[in-house]
C-alpha cells in the first residue's frame, strides 16, 4: 500500500518568505508527527496530532511555526517569515494510534528546505 | 526528561566486519526501544524493537538487547555488507500523558567499503 508522502521534496525560499509543507499519512493512521532533521542535530520533535488535535506542541521552535491537520488526514506545517536557521529536512511520520505502546512510526521521505 | 545518546560517527568498516553501535538512554518510565535506519535518499525505516528488559530485537542480521541495568540498547551485526551503509538512529518510546512519544538519538553514519 501507499506509504507516507510529503510535498514538495525540495523547497528553496528567500529569507522572510512563508512556506507550507504538506504530509499525507498512511490511510487509517490516526497519529501524525512532524520532525526536523538538521545536520548534527538528529531528529528534533516538532508536533504531533492524534486525529485533528495537537496534544503536544512543545517542540515547535518559535511562534513562526504552526501546523494543522484536517479530516484526520493531511497535515500542513507552515513556517512564517523563514530564517536561515530554519534550513533542514522536515520529516513527517504516521502511526496507527499515539496511545499504543509500540507506536511504530512510518516516515515519509522528507522535504528539504533551504532558506537563502 | 527522556534522552538517547548514541556513539558519534562516522563509522567506516570493511565488508564482513563486526559492527557495534552503542546506545544508552535516560527515561523516567519503562520505555520501548527502537533502532531506525535511513538509507541514502530514503525515509527512516524501523529496523528492530524491544519492549521490555532482556528482550532481544532482531532483523536483517542486526540484533539489540534491552539492558535495563545498564540502560543500553547496543546495535550489533556479525558481518556487515555494503548495502548496510546508512544512518542508524536509536530511539525510545515513553508515555507522556496518555500518548507515547519517540525520542531519537543524533544518528550514526555507517559506511561499509567492499
């Protein structure tokens, strides 16, 4: 079956512009996660959704970052007034349920964001 | 809070060499432990997992044993192949509120030469 998909695969933007990153989770997965992968920083948790609700936004680095999920499916991560330090690979993952102990997360290929 | 520490790379080995990538963790509860792998140009994939102390996870010749006494989950493979070249991430899943959250290590780049 189809895995997690993300678009665009690459995004180059100018400092100060807004960007939107999209994630399509695996059908039937109720939990969706956003991570940021920077060189030397590993995987940094940003936010997760259970259904359309976001119980934990603790990883969002600033109020320029926001995310929403509609219909329990597609999610959009928005970064306003991008800065050069926002350059990273943004990964999306989904899992069956966030309250399941094994919580195997399936990852998408990521969106590489470059802020000039 | 929870944290995962894994050996820094890069690690470069010859084909058929023995591999160990060390991983230790700090957690307040009783986490499940995972190894994820990221092959070049691909997304992360679950390699193996262990859900309680003394469990051994295994897949594709890789193994890791959940050691509660040493809070470790070291990844091993007896004979690596060129196709094992990838970035390996150790992770733990622990409960926060009513949901589980994954905490990852920084990743270890493995390069296997023919």
